[in-house]
């Protein structure tokens, strides 16, 4: 399939919001706010999370590559500068061997239930990397899961798999959880 990507901004917000609403707020009302500083779980109602995310988008403090099938938004890859996305899983283990913070983080993916297993995540990552390059590049990190040798429901892989990132040129940096890794790639 041929998908197109666009950045998340005030103009594309309605497309993003429609996809999130069609999926009950995504992961119980997350609204893709969980990795932002104000995104702690169980602190805000789903309605408040929606308002916080929209305000961030309108202020230019939230980044994502939205994937379109024609006019329909069918998925995204959230990315942003480290200070925009300070909350990551396995933070304690991450900080133990930290050499330096990356300029950019990729924290989650979402694909509409109608478009799963059709290349949307690949298009989303490519779109995010293109946007990062246009925004100046630098070191990009993500924190995917190693799934080799065990069954994992794709619904729990909000940050994809290590092999997915390796297919796109990322390299393993270090392990930060039983099955989670830091992967990185430098964009010039």
C-alpha cells in the first residue's frame, strides 16, 4: 500500500483526534500523552488528557508522524526532543549507564485496527525520521522490546520490537529491562 505522512499540528489535529476517538482514547484514554511530563497514568481523566494533548499540539510541543491511507489517518509514530518526552519506561535502568541524552526520542506507535500488518508502522517511522532530519537531526533513541523466542501480543508493543528498528538501521545500545533495549541512530 502507498501511504503518505504528515506532521501532527493544528491542521492535522482533527485527523489524529478522530483516530484516537475511534479507538476509545487508545489504551484506556492515554491520548498519546503518557511520555509527556504531564502524562502520568491515573492522574487525569481521559477528557483532560485529550485537552492537554491538544494544547501541546497547538503550542508546537507535541510531535508525531501521522500516516494516511488516502484522506484517513490510520496510525502514527510519536517522537520529540528529550525534554518534550521525559517519561520513559525503565528510567532507573536507563539512567544507570547513561552517557548522554539523545536529541530525539521515539516513544510510541499506534495503528488503527483496520490497518494492522499492512506497513503503517514502517511508514510512520520513516515519516518521523524525515521530520527529525528536517528539524536538525541528531541522535535518535527508542526503547523497543526484544520478542525473540516468546509470544507477545502486538497490542502490548506500543514501541515496536528491536528487530523492527534494526530493519530501519537502528543499532542496539544497551539493555534496560528484562526484554527492553535502547536502540539508536544518528541523523545528520
